[in-house]
C-alpha cells in the first residue's frame, strides 16, 4: 500500500465516522470482570437452613432497573415552556448513553417562527463539533435544495433532529434511544409550531410516523404531531445515491406548492 492508497483508506474511514482511535474514557476490563465474578459468587451463596442443614430454594431476585427513561423525558419535556428551557432540559437528561460520547448537544438551527420545520435523524461528525444540525456536506446539499424555492434556515426554515447527540461511528439509533427522545421532539415541534413538517430519513419517519421505508413514504403527505408532514430522502442518502436527486427535487417542489396553497 503506497501513500495514496493509505490516504484514501484514511479518508474513507473518516467519511464513515471513524474519527477517533480510542474512547474518551478508559475502561478497566479487569475490574469489571472481578465485579462480575463476585456477583455470580454472591448469587450462588445461600445460607444453610437451620433444620436439616439444607439450603432453602432461592426465590426470584427483584431487579432495580431505576426510573423509566421515557417517563423521565416526558416529565422534563412537559415542564419546558420555552425553547431555551427545552434545551436545558435535554442537556440535563442523563439517561441516554449517547450523551457520554458526544462533544456537543445539537439542538437546532434556523428561525424559530418558521413555517417549515425539518426533522433529521441524528448529528454527524461536523454537527457534533459545531453543535448545529445539517452543517456538513449533507447540510450544504440541503441548503442548495431549498434555496431555489425561496426557503432557507436564515429566513423561514427551522431544523432539528430526532436525537441531539451523535451515535458512535454514525450508527443507526437504537429503538430505546429513539423512544426516550421522542417526548423532547414532540415538545420541540409544539413550541416551534410550524405550519408543515419535513421528515428526512427512515429514523425520523420511525419516530414521527411509526413507520419505515422511506422509498415508499417519500413524497406522500402524512400527519405527524397534528400537522401535515412530508417524508423526504435524507441529503446524506442523496450523496451516496445521486441518481435519486430527481425524486428529491420533486418533493421540494411539492413542499413549495403546499406552502403556496396555504398562503
């Protein structure tokens, strides 16, 4: 492998999200294994019965699972009455493991009184570094898609994501991660109160519509959080599949027509 091949391989890994060689916090595997062995030994040890010298049959051990993250999120979201309060509530939420590996909380970008609210999936590398959604290559493509129909985050578009923290290596969010962040997303939409929603990608469709299959859902108006919603391809998908830009442009025109019809 010469220098050019090595550089190309490194660029590919960066594009896939592998931008670190180790975790931010050390993990003592020896201590973890010792704790696991001690727990197994304690579970096997039972006091001998006073009569007959026979050990009693062990009963079920109650599991202390702690508070339900979804309920905690619902309570925190319900108490937030402004966007700033919602941001603070999300920053204080400690039940999502993604928070521990992320650099920044990615809350929003755009205009709070916008007619259109775009809901993406999760932050990527550039978004995690800057603390704003859709600022990388996918975000630049999104801006170029919206500009010809008079839409921009500087004037009339508001942007957020289902998840505010970047999943490691840009993996798909897990169902429990989506579930615990949905109350915050619902309150986010209610506070912004947009006229229309644009749902970008499968993860967003799963969170807001309860369905996946973006190739079947895209371009067809649905309802989410009490308002019209248009599923669309995620710009990151269009970067990998540029032949699908024709369909994406048709969806942008459909969005513009809906806005025009609504005044």
